[in-house]
C-alpha cells in the first residue's frame, strides 16, 4: 500500500514553533552562563525568552497556526525557561553551594513551576465564560521575573542579594507557591486604554524606553515591584470576598473560592 504524501507546510505556519525553539535555546544558554558566572547575560537571556514566549502565542493566533503540538512544545520550553533556568541561575548567583536548605527551596520553586504548567495544560480547552481574562496563580514567565528580582536589585546597585542567601532562597519558595496558588492575577489581555488617555500611554512608553536604554536593571526592578503590587491588590480583594462570605453557605461555595474557580476557566497561555 502506497503511503499518502503529506502536503508541505508553509513556513509561516511553522514560525511560532521556530520562535519557541529560539526561546528554548535562550533558556539553555542562560544555564550555561549561570555556571560560567556570567550572571547578567544569563538573566538577560531569560528575559529574552519571556519576550519570545509572548510573541510565539501571538504569532500562532494571528497566523491561524495554533496546534496541539505547538501548545505542548511551548509548555515544555516554558518549564525549562521559567522554571529550571531561573532556579539554577539564582542558586548559582546568591545561594551558597553548601546551603542544602537553600537548594530545597530552589527545588520547590522548580517543581511548582512544573505543576503550574501541568494545571494550565489540563485546563487549556476550558470555556472562558466571556469574563475579564485573568490568570489563576502567577504565570510561569511572571514567576521567573519575580524569582530574578533579587538579581535585578543587585545589578541596579540597590542591594547585594548574595549577602542574604536564605532570604533569597525563601523568596524563591514563596514565588513557587504563588505559581500554584488559586489567586486571580493580572493578565495583559484585560488592559483597555480609553481614547483620551492614549497620549499618556505613548508618553509612558517613551519613559520606559529611556529607562531601558539607560537604567535597564532599575526598570526591571520597578516593573517587577509593580507586578507585586497587583498581586497584593488581588490578595486583598480575595480576602475581602472571603470575609463577606456567609458561613451557612457551606464549604467551597463562598465568593472567595468561587472567584478562584471562575478564573481557572479563564486561564490563558501560561
């Protein structure tokens, strides 16, 4: 029996996967640079991988080339880029090699990233319900940025994270728990800019570009701290919903848990 010849694929349909592989190579090279003590380059490569992670999904949707293969490839690459690479990098940079407890917390961070991506894969095809897009828990790329915050602050000259290895390790553990939490967190897809505020957005963009070209690591600190503020705001809102809950409703039926469950269905490319 003669096998059917498969039709060749247009290169543009493969472009999202090419971008994903470039991101994977960036993450792997970041690990290499971490062991070579080229820490700033390694952190920069993880940031580059995070940018590519946003681009590949956008390309897949715009080119109508979304596929199960691409989704699985993206998830596997995300685990290395935003789980393994940041964990090893921060360990090499700020946590002493003889600090066994510190390594345990690094493992907690990496495992939590894996669990977060597995949960995303399971819920990928869940209906969105038409509500405002939000993530459930901190998404993997944002988790990597949070994990690298001590390094950003060190490169910016604000602190020296290497003086507090256990605090840095504990921070990694906290970030890992945030990734697997049920906290509804900010999604860029929810941003809407009023027409009369567009000029302020453009001015803000100019400021960001200026900082990126002159004080890049300070910009990364400020952006990461701004994201931490959104997490605190989400936690306060969720806590307020829990306080307002009527105990007679029974377990699992209150507004707080309902909010988390609702946004699990709204999980988008993680």
